[in-house]
């Protein structure tokens, strides 16, 4: 079993192009599954040889039963999804004929409405940063760009100076699965980024990264989250504001303005809206037209 786990890790890294963080999450879940199955004597111990083809769904059922005593339904669904991906890989390599994890139903998760800010709250948040200093210019650009484009915080943190086209009002990002896409940005966001770039060299950047920390390095995801929470507190917004909340706000406000759901899907970089909806391509020109008509700060 252990060499199958090593092969699965390599598959996620090289063929799926998943990040180290994502691969670690998958391997943690699958390793936990194997550990529980071994503990219950449903899979031989580490180093012991056995034919994986002899397995049935008993180890998966035992793992889910174990999870129910320790996790919420949404966590169980995620962990089971990782195990299913592992067995899908074993099928692809011809090791097994059936995805045993698919023989076990996924527990229904608790549906939660994503948290978002009202347009007034967003304006209040963006207007809070009023100083002319370097950090104020940087933080304003971060807030404006996140809300203007709906970027994931990792995409914003990973952006370089050359990825922003201020004249064309677009930003190029590398999303999940290392998929590149272009996203429209509003004129206010472009103006905020332009103002920040005039200050950026004062922070003595050590590379081409767009957003720089006080030591000249790339601003981390965690640092962006701290900046947003700090600015939200200063704005007096009684919500747990995060980069993801701004992303949800972006999508919610576009949808409320009449934007096409599939256009929002492409801007956000989602592979699909649901398991029943397929990804369709929309040109950057069409996205710009929809964006200009529907985004509050376009």
C-alpha cells in the first residue's frame, strides 16, 4: 500500500499540478484512511505485502464510521473525496477495477450561505484607508483589487507587477491547477494600483512581486488576511471580513446587478458551477462588457 501512496503523491504533483499545500491535504486524508483501516485490521500493517485487488468497501465504511465520531459532515465529505481520488488513481493505473470509495454514499453536508458584505459595507471598508503613505497605498490597492476582480487571496499574493494591465484594465492570474486566466478590473482598482506602484520602490522590493512586505519580500496570504481584518475593524464592520468574503461579495454584487452566472464562473476561475453544469468559455471582451455593466465600482 505504501508504494501506492508514494505514486499517488507524485501523480498529484506532476500530472495534476496541484500545489504542495493541496497535495499535503490529500495525502493527510488518505494516510488517515489507511491508518484507521490498519488499526481495525482491515488492511495489513506497514511493510506487509498484500494484493490491493482483494479489498472491498469495508475499510471505507470503517473510516467513515470513525470520522463521524470526530468531524462535521462537511469535513467527512471532503476526506471521503480525497479517498475517492486515491482509488480513482488506482483504477487509472490498473491496480483495482472499482472505486471502492464510490460504493459508499457521501454524507449530506450542512448547507451554509457564503458570507458577504453589502455594497455600502464594501464602500465603507474601501474608504477607511485614507492616508497617503506607502502602506496605505498598498492596502488600498489590495482591497480595491480583491473586490474589483474576485481574486483568490493566493492569486493576489502570487501576482507580479507585469501581470496587471492598467491600460487594458485586466489582471492575469494563475489559479488552481496552475490554470491561467485574465480577469477584468475596475478603473478605481486600476487607479489604486497605479498610485501604489508609485510608492512600491520605497519598500525596496527584492523581486517582481506586485505586493511587497516591509522587508521587501512577497506579501504572504496570511499577511493579506491580517491587513483586511485590521482595515475592517477600523471601518467598524461587525463581520469577520476576510479575502474570501470580498470574493463572495464580488460575485454576489455582480449577480445582483444582472451578470450572467457563467461569466461570473469564468471571472472566479471555477471549473464548474455544480456537478451538473459544464464549464463554458467566455471571451475577455464579453467579460469586460458584462463587468462594466454590473460591477458597482467598474
